C-alpha cells in the first residue's frame, strides 16, 4: 500500500518544471519517494525484489520524466521512444515509475503480485501500459530492443530505443550475441544503459561471473562507449550522461552507471541476500526510517 505519511512531489510539476536545477532536485526526491513506496508495497505484500528495484530508481525517473518522448494517455503511439527494462525482476519499481508518470492509477500499485492483478512479478507487455517487452527471463532484453531499433530504420521512424540491463543480463550468451549483432547493423538511436550494481542473485558478480573490464569489453565489440562511468544514483550525473548520448552520431551506444544493489538501506546495500528476500516486519522497521531520513534531507533541497 502507498503510505500517506510522506511529502509527495507532484509528477505534473516535475514535467512542467523548466529550470534544470529545480527539476534535478525534484527528480532526485521523486526517486527516493519511489523507494519508500516500493519498500511499503513489498512489506505489505510479503513478496518482490528490493535489491535490483532500488538500484534503478534514479535511472527510471530520469528516463520517464525527462528523456523519453512518450504519451502515457496513448501508450501505443507509433513514434514513442522505447524503453525495455530487461531486468524485469525490478518490476515493483517499474510499476511505481509508470504509475507516477500517468500510465495507470497509483492506487493500482496496491494490487502488486495479487491474484488477477496485471501487476505481476515480471511485467507483461500485453497487460500493462508502458511496458514495451515482457521481461524477467534475463538475456533477451537487449536483443529485442535491437530489433526495435532496426524496425525504426526500416520504417523510417526516428524514435529512440533504450534498454536497461543488469549484471545478470550480462552473464547471458544471448546478450553478447545481441551486442555483436548491434555492432554489425549499427542502428541509429540504439542505447544500452547498464545498471552496474555488481551483485546478482547468488553473490557478487566478481565471484559468480566477472564482467570487468566492462567498458573495454564493449569497446572491443565495436561499440561507442561513454568516456566515463556515471553515478547512477545522482540525477545530475545521469543528466550529464544523457547529454553525452544525445550528442553522439556513432552507433550503437552504451553507458555504464555505478549503482548499489538495495540502495538506500545500509544493511541491504551490496548484499546479494536482499536480491529477492521478503521484507518482514523486523526488516521493515529497520529499513524504512533510513529511507525516510534521506527523503527528509532531499526535501530541504526542493
């Protein structure tokens, strides 16, 4: 359930804000507000994935509220930008961002993972407006988004195709087949965003399947790699990365963001045990005050 005990940022005000400094502060606050909401929902329902949802909050808010050319009232608009969240287990954060952006009522979040709800553990493109691809079985998101970008080329459309991937995605062979294919066909406006929290289901990525040096690996496959690894929890840094993306003319493009699994709760951060563990009463009582403290600090900047 969405609690009423926190200050809310009006999503419409975020969209209408023209001053970048003010909008940056509002989006930073909105991302943390989403974390509180997701924690409330996961505790109330006793199910879901906190770790990967928390690491993606700022990236999703910047994309939905600043970057993407979309029409929530017309989710199938042919010229909309596409965003595929390949790490579908972050569904609760995805739904929360979509609801705040206006794709469906915020009150529907209370049905998360309940019988007959369309807001299930992995998002379904046939049921949830704003979901471009049913994801959760890791590995196919990048390839599917590549197909969208190629379709744009064939159809002479100019929409952008973004895909958000995580560490587990990058373990999959199909992902690297897609990376090779993208370097061959080089569709314009195709962008991979890496939520690089360095932790996955069973442990640290460095122990399960090392990915470093990740920028060099993408570069060796012929990709245009961002010249720095950005801070995926600082909205200002994400905005800088988006400016860099918009200035590119060599495709495909990849941007890597340093993030933390379970961001916002000290004993959950960077700990694989909180990839998908239920949020019980004791955990909730310890974690929510930390989230609220940060939210209060961000409120002072609004």
